[in-house]
């Protein structure tokens, strides 16, 4: 079986070294870095890396045995002709790199979140991906994490009846954090489309200057999806998620470490308590990063979209900027799409 040749832009944290930070945390199944996932997978071959800093290129070579390193990512792509390019930069606009990599004819692209700092940038990146016919996904890893996949399977199987409400528990910022919370809620619910929302940024008196924020603020939201499902975030907890249905509740606690189902007991017509079942962790958990990159490779080979394709990523980004626009305009309720496509929140 031929392997997918992978090159990485940005040889720092997510690209190469993050496993050193998370190795002692059981909720992270290693490898977590892109380079580590490529080495661990039989479907992927790590062939090259690019970074502006020579010390990072040297460390990457020493760690992974990859000698083909470059300062210029364009030169890397032209010389190495990788099948997949993973954008793992910090301090460089992700949408600009996505557009450039797609324009160089790379058929598979991974991009660290967030995909853009405005909807205008997101629109341009989406158009570039679609025009190139490339397969795409971004780093919202819970879609490929075993506990969240099992929770979605339980919901699809009808274990909690019809989903009605979804809740995320944690305090986090808009583009760096809620890209995860909103994408995860949508994944668990079967990826419905958002119709309208209310949201605000914190502090509540935060003002955009000439349509821009130069840092990524904390935020809250309440989202209405198609089919009458609603989702919200509560600024307390440890990255916990609950999906409430007509017959019970699925709860994912402690950042995916624990999964339980609460089922309604129907022995009383007036009072219907719940009984909670804690599900055991998977016997053979797999790295979410490995599963994500293999999904990208398989999607290309099978001429299908990824589990988190460009349409899904773009829609999640639209929700994030609708929250920002709702705050900016002081709206009681915002109906999608975002009107000001140039509204800007700095995040790389």
C-alpha cells in the first residue's frame, strides 16, 4: 500500500513538540503532534518540513530524522511534491497559507484552527479549496476522539431519544476556544446548520476599533439550529458537554475522559427520575490526530469529503463571527449569515 507523503509548515508546537507538554495527561492519547501522528501511521509518510527559524528546522531533523527542511514553504512544495500539507504556524495568517497551498496544487490540506480572522478571509480560503478540488480539515480534534465518537453513536442509535438541548461547560475565548466547543456540539448533534444566535464578548463593554479586535476575547453564546435544537455555553466546568434528549442525557466530562448516559425512569406519571450509567473507557483508544490525518488521506483516496470538511469549517467560522457581530451591533438576536464580512478578530 502506497503511503501519503506529508509535509509540515510550522515546526513548533502542534507541528512537532506538543507531545512533550501533554504526555502526562491521560485525556491525550499520543501521538498528538502532526509529526508524531505521521510517524505512527502506516498510511502516512513524513517527508519534509518548513519553518522560518533555522533552530526549529534543526530540531525537527534531529527529532524525526527528516532531512528535507526549508525556510520557504513554496520551495518545499515545489521540490518535494507532497500529497498532504499540514499548516501548523503561529504568527502567520492561516487563511493566507491555505490559499497559497491550495494554489500550489496540494490535494490534501490540514490547517490549524482558526481558519481565518474574518469572514472575508474565510470566504477566500473556502473558494480556494473548492476551486482547487482539494480535501480539507482543521484542528478540531474532538471529532476524531474515541469518547466523542462513541457519544455520537449513542445519540444516533436513539439512546437518549430526540436531541433537544446541548450544553458546553468551560470558560474560553472566541476563535481559539469556541471553535472547539461549537464544532463539538455540532458533531454530537449530527452537524445541523445554525439559523440564529445570541452572543456577547467579554468584557461586556469591549469595543471594536475600526471593525477590528487585536486580541481574541472570551465569549458566550446561545445558538438555534435547524430542527429546533438549541445549544449554549456555560462559563464553568472542565470542557464538559451534555446532549439532552427526550429520553435521557449523554454527558462527556473532564475533557473527554468520562462518558455517561442518564436514562429516564417511567415508573411515575408525575416524577421521572434518571438513572446514570458510567461507560468504561475504550480498551484500545487511538490518537485523535492519527485518525484525523488518516481520514483526510482516506477522503482523498475515496473521493469523498472529510469528517470536518471545508463546508463544515466555514459554517462554524460563520457562527463565531456572528457572535462577534451580535456583540458589535448590540443585537438581541442575530440571524445568519454575517453581514459585515470584514469584521476582524486577530488570532493566529
